C-alpha cells in the first residue's frame, strides 16, 4: 500500500556549485506552487562574525545543527510543519525563524545533506554537484562579488581557508549520490570564458531506476547527446553526456522525449521556462542545464507515483 507523503530531493555540493540554480529549474518543472525549497545554510550554528572569531568554516559539521536538520526533514517527510531558522546571506546574520509546512515536493539544498546516515535515508533522490574546482571558483567569485558584497581578493582568501574542510567533509559525500552532475568547459576553453557553452556529464548510479534513454539515443558516440556504460569508483554506471554547443534540434528531441513521459496534470510549464541561470547580473540559457533539470524532475515524479502523489502511469512506463 502506498503511503501518501511529500517527496524529498537532496542536492548537495560545495558553495557556488550550482545548487540554487538547479533547484529553481526543477521547481519550475514540478510546479512552483507544489515545491518547497529548503536551504540548509539556515542550520548554521554561528553567524559570519562568530565563525571568524572561532576560526571555523560553514563547511565543517561542527558549524551546523545537523541533528536539528535531521529532525526537521523527518517531520517534513511525514507532512508535519517545522519552525525553521533563517540565515541572511546578505548580512551574515540570523533573522526571525519561519514557520513552514511541506508541499508535495521538498528540495533540500545543502553543504552537508548526505553527511550522516540518517540524513541520507530521508531523501527519495540524492544529487551531488561536482563541477571542476577551477570552474566553481569562478562561479563563487562572480556570485559573492555581485550579490554578497565581497571583493575578489576576499573570496579567493576564503576559498583557500575552506579547502581543507571541503576536501574532508564536502567532496566525500559524492559517494552517496544517486546522480552526480558535472558541468565542465569544453577542451581548451578557460573556465572564466566557458559560461553559456558548458558540457554536462550525468553519472547515473543504479541505486534508483533511471529512464531507458537508450531507445532514443542508442549507440551514437559522435552525437552531441550521448549515453554510454561506464564505471564510477569501480562500479558500473550509465553516463549521459550533453555538449554545451548541442544544436537546438538535438536538445529539443531529448527534451520532448522526457516531457512526453511527465504527468500531464496541468501544473507543468513549457520547456522554455527552464535551463536559465545567472551569469553575474545577466540571465543566460543552457540546454544541458535544462535537460539536467528535466531528468531530475522525472525522478521526483517517479518517486511521487510510488507514494501516491501522482497517478499517471506514463511515469512508470518510461
């Protein structure tokens, strides 16, 4: 018997790895009114000034109330409300807590969301963002300078200070993801010049049932959208790759294939509403990003079918 409850998606990655961008697009696919996005930065123990005084970074587990996050996610998964803390990134301080009730879908955007076994067990789908460090640093400098009031020198110094914690606590969580998302520049293109044309590689582990894209893609190693068998940490996986310069027709073919298998309940927007990201103060579009958001949304809807939130049989026939 299926027990109707909210579906939880965990998106984990280092600071400025693209968690918020990915979350917003997935929410557009599922219908924003059905989605709650929870930023786990709200569960920091210390504000920005206190962290500087203590010499601790927000990437360290001791700087976060992970036990409270576990409790709150368990309550949300059970359809119960929580009084959530709120961290204001613009000031680096905490503000009035927020009373929230879960919606059909809960997306958890976090640095340490897969750190404990209890946290990992609460998600229906687990995604890890794994861009090359050179690219993530470019993204972090742009974001923190344009949106958080830092100088480039301050951001770079903070990145160096955080590196030991990122190496010890953030990157090892990759091992616990169902899907690993890696946006990366084409060969020979510098990270700071690659935005708008980034490739994506999706490592699809067999820990959840992935859609059978082989019927559409087949064995086409020379195409801008490719599916192949591979290995990750010595274990077999499927690898879906999309070139940043993928022609619109090729991207549209795969987008249409995925869209055709999503429940047509009147709440899902058109494909052109996804795949957008901020580049400094500009907004740009990426087909690889749109396809990534669609594929993850499919997994959310498959999980929703399993718990009784979705009745459309197309989800299980993908």
